[in-house]
């Protein structure tokens, strides 16, 4: 039977997006180029290319136009309000505020855009939830400094954080520092080092070392931003953002269990540092073993200790499975196996609603902090009918099953959950593939993978379904 209990009062129902995946207008309002502007269209089997200059004649760059939210946002926020959103998660395009990233003065037109956007949300009682860095590092910082290879990035990021906290703290209470900071656990895939850290490894470079060093600088920057934000306004809630794909052992063989533990340590040491304020023991030993001569100062360690996060925001799409691979250390590129008990999406993501309840309990046991599910959803191909409907029962089922598990975690297991913002509440450009056809939205945007279409917005069946979920505070799923 259906579980008709409600979520706690003030539960933040909403949806999530990221600036570069929906705003478009990539050169308007004084915006500088970001790394996302150099990412070509890819597909499930063909990774997106990173070009060093824009080669419009050869490639299509989907983030340049995206869904043109920059010009459509009043209409879009109105639709989100109609669904009953309590909050809306987006990010700040860093290069709108600091076009090159290393200026000392911000770009007023960029700041004004987010003022207007946040005002539009607040007009409907929608609380903005804002990520400071979501895969959109200013290109200049990559070309001039090599991205997060360089310690000076901490200073540039803090400048962004300070400007944003000071300007918006009356409008925005909920913040996150770095989106999915742990994607780069898979440093073998060039895309992750680029999107997380703006790093393009050269041939023969030790990518693993590069990743740990960049992540260290990001964690210090994040901790200092938390401290700074609280100094500016003690009411701000500043969290981390982790991509949670719990890793299961394929069997109960002790070697599989131990290896899985190392796999989880390897993927989640980032949140250990964010939440605990210090490096886990195994990782310090790992650096020694690998002879990684890390640039970690005592001042850094002190900053990590004081700047722990207020909550843990995380995305949840899927779970992973591993088995002992005959070596001690887990490598995400090579050591994952298929889980025979779960089905995958069209893009090969292993759908596992129960894993969400597991994840919520795992985080709670480990950190005892409030949690926020800031992304979840199903990327699928939708069919727009002639009368402009989308019958996306597969999406409704996905969300229904995940919210059901979330409800058990909150009401039966006592997890302190702040809210739920499903990903891409309005269709947008896929981060992984650049496609429009990998859709997550409850609002359909008429646009194909190459940017053709009217850009009209249409309500999908999931729009009406989610509207009722929010109206009943999760009692009716
Ligand atoms: C997360 C990101 O990785 O998942 C988003 O934070 C991204 O930016 C989302 O869009 C879904 O992934 P994809 O590759 O299907 O767009």
C-alpha cells in the first residue's frame, strides 16, 4: 500500500539547474568565456571534445545558446511557481561576475542579472539555492594558470564567494561551494578533471597526483568560503556538494568487502574533509605510499578545521558495484562492475531507488549533519505529441520510487533532510554529453541536439504529478 505520510513542514521541494546548462547568452552582459563554452556536442558513445578556441565552422557548442534561460527566465520561474516550488537551485556563472576570473572588480551587469533572477524567484516565495562553482570556471583561469593546478585559484574563488555573499545574502540563504567535487575521483576520464578543476593533463603527467592536489586547493577554498560567508552573515547555510553513487560489493567475499570499503573511502574522502575538517588517516598513508609530495600547509590544515560545512548537499542518480581487483587501491575507471540486481537507463546509469535510502543513512551515520538531495532524476528521450503533451510515466515512476525511499529515510530512520531538488526540472543541455535529447525536465523545451526548435516550453505529465506531490507535501506520490 502507498505510504501516505507527509514530509516534515518547511521541506524544501524544488528543482535544480546549473548556469552553463541553461542560460545561454554566453557573450551577453559582459560575460567572459568559461570552460563550458569550449565543450562540443557529444553523445553516449562519443565524448564531448574540448577545443582550445571556438571552432564554430567545425563543431556545435550546445552551451552557447542552451535553452536561452537568460532571456526566458521570467516565464520559466513562473512555471516553476505554478508547480509549487519552494526553492530553486541554480549556479552563478563565474565568468558573468569575473569575466576573466582574476580581475579585482566584478562586472556589474553580471551581478545585476542574478539580482533580477533571485528577485523573480522571491516574488513567488521561491527560495534560491546557489552553487558557486558548477563546472563553469572562467577560461582565462585555465589558459593563464592551468586551472586548479595553481594555488592562486583559491584567492580568485574567494573573491567570487565574497562578492556573491555580500551582494546576495539578503536574498540567498542556502549556498554550496563546488558542484560534485568528487567526480574527479575518476581522473582517467579527461572530462572530469576539466569540469571540476579546469585541468587538461599533458601526456605522461601523473593525473592522480594532479587530482589530489587540485582537490586539496578546492577544499581549502571551500572551507575559507564557509568561514567568510559566516562572517558576512551568520544566517547563511553553506554546504558542500558531492556526487553520491554508493559502491556495493559484488559478493560477501571478505576481499570484496575490504576493497569496497577502500572504494568508498576513495570516492568520499572529499566529504570527510568538508564535514570533519581533517584528512582521513588512510589517505595520508596513501600519499606517503605513492610518494606524492603534496602542497598542504599548516595554514591550510587550520583553515579546513574551522571551515566545516553546515550541511551536505548531494546528487543521487545511481549506485555502483565493485569487486576485488587483485590490487589494493580502487581505480574508478577500471574497477566497477555491473550490478545484476538493478536495471540501467538508456545512458547506462544503474537505477537504484533503495540506494538513496542507503546513502541518506550512510551520510547521517558518518557526519550527523543535515542533508539536501540537490539532484536526482532520469535522463530519457521524450516524445512531444502533436497536441504538445509529453507522457513521461517512466520519469514519474523514477521519481515516485526515489521519493518513497527518501520518505522512509526521513520518517523511519530519522535522517535530517532539508529538501529535494530534482535535476533539470526544465529540460537543459546534458553536462556529460551536451545533448538536449537526454532530458530530465518536468517542463519540455522544444529544441533538438543541434539547437533547432521554437524554444517553446510545455508542461509534461510529470509536471502535474510533481505539482500534486508538493501540494500534498509528499503524502500523495
Ligand atoms: C550531475 C551534474 O553530474 O548530473 C549536472 O551536477 C548534470 O551538471 C547531471 O547535468 C546529469 O548528468 P548529465 O550528464 O546527464 O547531464
